[in-house]
């Protein structure tokens, strides 16, 4: 350490991965091992020589294990500033501790279990372990603190090379403080769980990896996971089966595609480009869903992100590869034949979700200057009971199915959003325009360019039409039915325009802005 080689190691861990081998190596390097509770029992069972904490303190573990290491002879040994505290060390016969190896009760995983009681949660709040970590990290000038079993091998290598230096101890202290901070955040979130927007909000993130760059090459970036994103079915937990790591933009687009594709129960395909769906369809299988989605806008689909809510098979992947260049394909499962086909395009990135998509972040967070905006995720689906037909003609059964489909897609298109659909497939999409009528014009233009038939198609708008011009544009293209929130001052003018053209129109009473 700062002035001597490590002599005494304190071990008190819940996660006992690699513990025995690590302890044996420390003992072989001449260290005295101190251990408490279950750690001491595990090492004793493995035949590792050790001294128990009880032998140091003269006190047994008490209160069902709540108090084991909270004692001056333990914390004095960790917090001793060597020469400066030498007199106290001698006076109170304190054994100085050079390495502290501690990890904590699994609070997050325990409270995430269905049916976890409050009493169980409370008993999984670690007290002594946190105190040991903080003490070791605070005194990192003299003490090495280790909280992660994945660091054990490096500690041994550095110990053997006499390089447990100040920089390394500082790095490990930073990791230890972050570990404790994340733990405290999990506890604070648990106690604040009855308040959607508590007075103090917490966000603990763990870096998954550095990214090549951010939205642009001059921006640095990294991918972080939340404490609940280790569950399967998320972008962060998805397995990359082949191809280079995803970029910042790829990850954002994959997430957008998954949100959309998993709102459908039938086999669906979503193609996303620059954060917006450019083709969405549902059908009887993955291949047909893809072909219908691709037909919406083949130009924009080039270099896009493809997402499926059903397994990806080899025949479907062959069609995709023959049809277009694609950046990333993601599906809940990628079968053996598809994996073989993928090898034809080694640059193609294939992701396997491993489980149905999981929207783990129920609150959405957005950075603004000086703070953050928090809101509920927009998970509101169409409620047919509150939907109201406001025109003389009601939609047919076929039109109603297409309206419901188009409304779901519109939820994932940037505002102002217009989605034209027919036979449960997008025909044209207008996104992100300052004027709703311009979005409608773009959607119809896209359909015309693709040679898709709009006569008998339906249109969804994420927000209400403020004027009749958007309806007139749709009617001129042959649109037969419209779904929109309604609720504006000029609603009657818009309804009249629909009636004049023989359109059916539904008001949902719900808006789906996506900024």
C-alpha cells in the first residue's frame, strides 16, 4: 500500500463468486484473512485458514446477523491513517486492515421479485457492508477496497507485481463509492415507490460500454443500463449475434422500432429510419409483414433498422438481403437457418432480443438546460369504448381495423404525424413537420411515389386537425376514413369537410404527440 505490502484482508461478501480461489491466493501471498458470518463459514468449509471477526472484536454476531462488523476494532483497522494514528492503534491494540473485500445484500433483485414483502425488503438493506466499503474507500490512501468479483484477478496480478499503487486504489475507491451510491438509490426508490414524482428523483446508471461516437463523430458517447435493464427483452440486454457493435443512432432507432412492433399481437415488421417508422405492417408471417412494410417506402428503408415481433427465419432474411441494404435486424429469436443466411452479409448486424420486448422505463427522462423533464411513457392504447364516430357515415369493419392499426403506428411517429394505411399496412407516412397539412401532403406524396393505392385507405393523425385543409387533402387522395383526437374549436368545420367527401371519422379524445 502507501508504505508497506498488504498484510491483512477483511472479507465480507454476499456474492461468493470466485471467493475461495481469491482467498487462497491472498493467503499464499502472505495475507492474514479476516472474515465474518457466511463468508467465514464458506471459507472454513473450503479449508481456507482465517481469523473470524468475533475473534478480533470479542463479540459474537448478534440480532440475527444485523451486527457483525460494526465495531471500533474493525473500523479502526480500516480507517487508521498508519503513522498519524499509530498511537491509537497501539493503545487500543487495533489490527490494521489493508484490503477490504465486500459486496452487499442483493436489495434490487429481492424487491423486484413478485410478492416481496416489506419485511423481507428491510432485512435486505445492508448496513455493515456499506459502512465497511465507505471506510475502505475513504481511507484509500492506505486501503484497497474491492466490491466486484470481476476485479479479483487484477488485484492478485497487481499484488504479485507490487503495483497496488495509489492510482489503482483511487480507481477502486471511486468504483466502491459508485457501488454504494447505486445501492442507496435503489433503496431510496423503493421507499419512494408510492410517489410517481417524488421530491427528489434518483437515477443510477451502470456503463455497459463506450460507443464509437454519439449522434455525430465529434460527440463522445457511452451506453448505460438502469438497475432493471438486466432483464431480458430490452435493447441493452439484447445479444449481438454478428456484426460490429451498434452506434448511438442505431441503438436509439432499434428501441423506437421495438416499441412500435411490440404493440401488435399479429406477426409484424417495423422499418425505422432516423427515429421514425417508414414502413409498418402486420400479416400472417414475418416475410409477408416485411414485404408489406418495405413497399411503403423502399427508398427510406435503405440503411434502415428492421424489427420483428416474431422469430426471424432464413427465408425471410434471404428476401431482406436480396431486397435492400439494412443496418440492423432485431427479433425475439433468430433461428438456425437465419443465422446461416446472415453469414452471407458479415457486415449485417443481427440482434436477438431473447424475450418479448420489455418497456422497463415507465418514466421517460429528457435533459433540458439546468434540469430534466420526467413524464409517463405513452402507453395509452385505443379505447374503443370512448371512441366516437362524429360523421354521418360510420366506418366499415375493414376500415375500423385499418383505423386501429394506423392509430397505433401514429403513436410512434414524430409530430406532426400523419399515417395512411390500408389492409393493416402503412401506405404513406408524414412525420415531424411544423404543419399538419404538410405532413398529410408528404404522406400522400410518399404513397404516390411508391405506386400504392390510396382509394379506400384510412388516415390517422396524432393530434386534432385545426382546419379542414388536411381533410380536403386526404379526400382528394381517395382516403375513406379518418381517426384523430378532435376537441378543437373548428371541429365542426372539419367534420363537415369529412361529410362532404363521404368520409367516416372517429374522434378518440386522446392525443399522441411525440417530440
